[in-house]
C-alpha cells in the first residue's frame, strides 16, 4: 500500500476518461462499475501476474476495476517508470541496484516476468506514458509517487490534457505542498489525507476536495459521516483484505477500497448488491391485506396495500342496476373527482364533453342494455347525471392509450412454467385521474365473476382478470383513420364482455373477431388454463391474431421470441420495442412477476399511469398506480410499490359476500313477518 517515507509521500488519482480540462466534483466522478463502491487494484490485478506491469493493469481493466494503483519512480535519464521498490532486486534475475541508477533503455532490457512464471517471460517495466495510453477511457489511475516528481508529472498531464481528471493524494500535514500544486496546476484537485477524524472538517474547508484518503487505522463510521457531511467521498486502503473487513468498510459507507484482491472484492460486491437488490424487491411488492371500510346492500368496500400505495377494492353483486347503484353510493366523491378531471383533460386537449355525447349517439345502438342499466344505477347512487356517467365511460373512445404488453410462458418462464402477462397503461398523469384507483370485483347475476382494475365510476374494462383465468391488456394502434368508426361497441365494453362472459381464449377470440368494433387497437388476451396469450391487431375493418410464430411487425427492434407475444407502446415503435425485446431476452427462462416489476418495466419505462402484472397460473396480480397529487415519491406507476392480490382467494370471498347478503335478507324478511 502507500509508504510515506520520502520528502513528499503523495499519491495521484487520475481517471483516464473525458479530457474536459475542468475540475471534477464529487457528483461528476465516473459511476462505480461494481455497485456503489470504487475498486482500486493495488499494483494492478497482480495475483499470478507481474505487479506494476501492463499485463496486471490490463487484467484489472478486464475484471472491471475502477482504478489501478501504480508506483512511479525516476530513472537516471529522467524518465518515469512504474516500480514499487526502490531497487530492482526483487523483480529480475541477474541484476541488482536502485531504479535511479539505470537509464530507461537499461531497465527495458530487464525481464520482470521471468520470476513470476514462464508465461510472463519478456514482460518489461512500463513508463508512465505507456500506462496512460493503456488506461485512457477504460480505467482510472491511482498513482503513488515514490519521489518528488510534481513538476515532471504535471508536464505529462498537461501534454495529455488531463489536468481536470486528476486527484492528488497529499497528507494534510504537507499543506504547503498542496498550495504549491494548486499554484503550479490551478485545475488540479488535491486529495488530502486529513489524518484523525477531528481534522476532516478543517482540511476540507481549506482544500474543498471531492475525495479524501485514509487507512484502516483512522477509518470509522464517524469518519465517513463527517466526510460526507462536508461533501467529500472517502477512499481507504484495506488492511486484511477479507470479507469481514470489507463488510465493515461498506457498512460504514466508504466510497472506494484499494485492494490486493480485486477479483475477490468484485465478486463480494456483486453478491452483496444482489442481496441488497433482493431486499429492495421485497420492499417494492407489498401484500394486499384487505381491511373492511364499509358494507351496504349489494356491495362491500375494502382497502388494500400500505401507506400511499393503497387501492380500494369494491365487491358488488346483483343486477346491473343494483351493482351500479351500490358502486355510486359508496364512491360518489371519487366519481365526482373523475368527472371533473375528465372535463379538464378534454379541455386541455382542445376538445369538449360534447364530443363524448356525439360518440355515444353513434355507439348507442351497439351497447348492450345491461351497460346502460348499470350506468343508470351509478348515476342514481352518486347523484351525478346519467349523461355525465356516460361521458366518463366513453373517454376511451376519444383518447388513445399508448401502452405496452407481453405474454410469456413455456421456455420463457422455465423457472416455474407459469403464464405471465403485462399490462402497462401509459397515459396522462398530470391531470391526477389516478387519485382514486379501484379494483371492482363483480359477482353479477348473469355471467362470471371478474375484476375490473381501473378508477371509480368506470364500468368498462381496460385491465382485468376473471375467475376462468382470462386476463386482458390493451394498446392504442397508430394507423390510418380510415379504419376508425364509432358505430360499434366501445372497446372497454367489448373487453368487459370478454371478462364477464367468456371462459376460454377461443371464446374471447370469437367475440373480438365478430364484434362490431370501433377504433384501432392492439389487445392481449391470456388464458391461464390454456397457458398462452394471443395478440390481436384490430380496427373497424380488420382483426389479425398473433402468436409467437407469426408475430409482427418483424423488424430489427421487434424480433420474434419463442413463447412470447409482445408490443412496446404501439405498433412498430423501435424506441420501446427494442428495449422491451432486449429485457425479455435478458431474463428469458426466468421471466416472472418480480423480474417484470423490478427490472423490465422500470428499464423500458412503460406503465406510467397504471401497471398490472398477471400470473394466470397461480391467479395472482400485482398492481401499481401513478403518484397522486397528495402523495410523495416517484411519479410513474412502474417506479412505485406494487400491491399483490391473491385473486383466487378474493373471488372465493366475493361469492361468500353475496351468499351472506342473501342470508341476511332472508333473516330480515322472516323477522319482519
């Protein structure tokens, strides 16, 4: 490690990256390559390789170290070379003497690899220029000067235009040397060693360094705290170089470690990062843990989740009118909020609510009566007019959602073999329509039990799952307006019919194909019993069905993947298709809900308003919503906590709610008589 035994024992830390000529502050340091900790390879990665050799430095580059530590001495003819000891005795055969007694040419004749092993024969002592050329743009340099070479070094640094990429180690006791350095090279940045912790604040106040150096004799949690409070990082020389010591160093918050075991340290950091990531994964997914809020005739309201990422769960049962009225009664405030935001959203887009009235008149002949009855119940329960309830439910026909979806099964999810489906809803977040997210569990008199994942007052479906293990995803499709008509069933009502009445992918396919469709859309319908998902590209005039074998568009960004159907944001959108494809390939064979939540959607950045992940094999869903105005934290849904729901248990409970309600009515009736 560092040896402070000369006139001026100081170290230089250079990052051979951008040659900006500007001082690097802490925030502009290159990010560590291994988690949050800089790895500094002492004398290069020299285990089994000649130390302070270009081969050891190249090995450090190959390992992914952030810096190499090198030792610099001056030859008899004034050249600077990398040798740790003052003599060459320990490195070569057949020659002894001090480095300063040899010329560069004479040193270059010596073989420093022969003693290490036959494979390193003819390895030579490198010059500082050779090292800089090797490192530039690939790795940082931690330069330990064994002699007072400031003037010569600054000249080389200036030649390479790297003044602003260098941080010099100088003990704080040599404050005059620090001042001399700043005078000689105003753009250079000293890295002082303050010594004891009580000196840190004063030294940083005088020098304003982005990083300070220390050793294990001085390092402590308090040391790190003081340095960070004064906006300086801390690099430390390890002592024992084992996992116990590394854990202590990292637990205290140290920013960089100089080590003789860079490969072992990088492995340790990787394992530690995985452990931390797994802990974060657990924090990003929270259990529903439903709590009762209110119970009325034909409905029960519960709340799921924790803190700000809570979702209301409303279970309704009965006739369409009864379910609608119960919905409106329990959530009248929330429905009023959505009505106001809907009007504001249309106004911001230069449209009026009358547009929705016109769309309704066109589609009315194709809307089944039970939707009208349910909306009448919503109006009566909430106190809003039927016209406003209809407008809320027609917003999807006036505004296109650009979203993403995928279905993955078989080889793609080989870890557990489940069918996973993504529904990412990308839409306007600034209007705060996400303030009142809700999952409505329907137990209708006619049809099957299903869940609508949306917002209060919306009875159509854009995200949802039913008891038969069918789930839906939807994306807006950019293509000719010639294929749009509003003389048909609104798409959210069509998708709800899939959930309420269909028991298989075949039935859902037939419904979508034969429906009087309206606008251009992409759908994904997954079937947990069948174990696969199919994609649909639809318009008023066409409906094409896609499996992994015929998936389109076939482009460089959107390639086919076995056992996967996917689209990013819309049809043929390379900016999203490419990243989504790459993430699906990266995790192929291990795709599941946690991977999707913790890496795929945040990396692709899709699902800003709502993100839903379905496991149609286990009947679980994970739901996240964008941050509302009254909440804190990240704005997009994909970056927030996901609430996990066991839909099998929830559907079972929903049946019991209806049965208990019927029993209560019978009991009340007998008592009355």
